[in-house]
């Protein structure tokens, strides 16, 4: 199975997001955070997070680029549990057990986005508010012949 990790090419994410994700942490779209937002919520760094931020599953910070890579089943399960716990702590889910299916759906959605892409393929997200809610679109940037490891780190974070 494939998921994506936060990747940084420079320090810009530390300036544009309230809380930047760490390089190498697993990410999901995280569009759920904006489900009740309106135009009045879209200001400054919050607008930047809404417009193009992936959600890191360790820090719950945001990042502009993610890179596709393999994930082990044990890691996948830890990520789903961490997201379910986040739903309880920050979004009022009644219990981790109740939040698990929604967390699994969110991580599975990310796996679906990644599954047909080669390792090191970059992904970006763009969001807009519509009458029907938040609309997300995704852009794929294929890995170049030169390895990404020459430019950024997105490997094991030691967890």
C-alpha cells in the first residue's frame, strides 16, 4: 500500500502555515477540518492551510507538498488510530471506536490517491468553497530522473 509523506523544498511552509507539518510525517488531505468554514474563515495563514495544505498525522500541521511512498500495514493501523484519537480530542467524536471508520476512510482515501503513482511522485491539493461545500482537486508531479533525495528528505522519521 502507498501513502504520502510531507516533503519540504525550502522553509516556506514554516512561514505560511500556523503549524507546519514535519518533513517525513505521513499525511492525508485533511479537508474535513474545513467542512463548516465560510469566506469569513479564510484569512491569512488559515486561508493558506485551506487553499493548499495537506494534514500531517503526527503534528496535525500542514504542508504544501507530499511524496508518494510505501507504507507498512502496521504503520497504516497506527495512523488510523492516531487520526481517530484526533477526531475525539478535537472534533467531538464520542469515542475512538466510533471514530475509527471515519479515520480509516480518510486514510484509505489518501491511499487511493497514491496507489497508481510511482514512489517519489509529488502531490499537491487545491481547495475552494462552493455552494455544495469544500471542493478538493489534486495535482500530480511525476518524479524526475534526478532523485528527490538530492533536494529534500521524506524518509523514515524514526517512528
